[in-house]
C-alpha cells in the first residue's frame, strides 16, 4: 500500500518540539542531521485516514508531531478491537517488526502530522549510533509494557476503574509533553473508549457523568478538566476486596 505521507515539509528534528520525546536527548547536531536525511515528513493527514492496514508489509514506524492516532485489529467475528491510542511525541507501528507484516490497522483520530521513519534505513544508521539503537529498543519494550497494561486494565472489576485509569494515562502522557495534565481534549470518541476498555458507549457516558457528580472532573463533550487528580487516582487504584 502506498504511504499517505506525501508532500515533504521543511521541518526537521532540530526545530521539532517533540524530538525530546521520540529521540534520545544526547544526540548531537551531526547525528540529528543524519536522521533528517532519513525521516520523511508529510503534510497533515485528515481525520479518519488510514496510515497502514493490518496485513500490509512493514516498512516504517511513525512519530506523531501533532494530532492523534488509533490502532485496532479485526477479531475473528469481523468486529473492530481498538488496541491503542497514540499522542504527539509517541511512536507507533512496532507491531510489524515481528514478521514484517502489520498486525494492526492505524487511522488518524483528527488531522495529524507524522514523521515516517523507514525502518531499514534506521537500522543502518542505528548501528553507528548505539545510543539511538538503545533508545528505540526501550521504546519497543515500552510498547510491550503498554500491551500488558491494557490486559491489566481490562482485568479491573469496575467501569469506573477502567475509565479513571485511561484518563490518568492520558494525563501523564500529556504532562511528559509539557502540556496541561488536567485540562485536555479527548481525541477519541466515546465509542472508541468503550471499545478499548471493553465497555458499552452508554456505560462510558454514565461513568463520565458520575465522575462529574463526584466532582472528579468537568466534562463538556470531548473537553476534560480533572479537578480532583488524587480522587481519580484513588478510584483507579482501588484495592480489590
């Protein structure tokens, strides 16, 4: 499948505010110049556009400069199962490394700008940059950890615990971008949240309403303000009885 990332823009790792998140801080200027010759940057991709499909050959991983991405797989009964949400500064597409074929499909949740990192060329460069190789191995390990966290999330007994955990995850990830950890816009729909958490859309909506009534959050459609971070955290980590 032809990549949707076209029309290269005059942006680079030197002036990207997200480079501190997706690249090791210790890379020097000459190393960044070498990476800039490999990384492909395209114009923003519109909402609900495919980046790759499950079954496509694995050629690259992708870093998000702005916007958000959803990954999902198709279950045996043909239904969609959301497997992850990705925010600016995060890298996705690792699912294709194992057998050189993507197991997931990735789509944009909103207008999104990406950096495409051709994996074959990255491997060539990383052999001469041990710090870069180590950093990307750490990111791959983090992706595996995220998969385990999802399993743990679905094992939580209540819908409130699952939704609270997701909000806290988004909060901490935005904080790493030096953005507000308590006021943000959800890029995904209630249906996507429900699919990801194993809940119905109606249940997700009821939980948000309940959180508002408990003065944990303020919610206006997709706009979220966490007004009691400690209370939300206590709910997410409620001990089993």
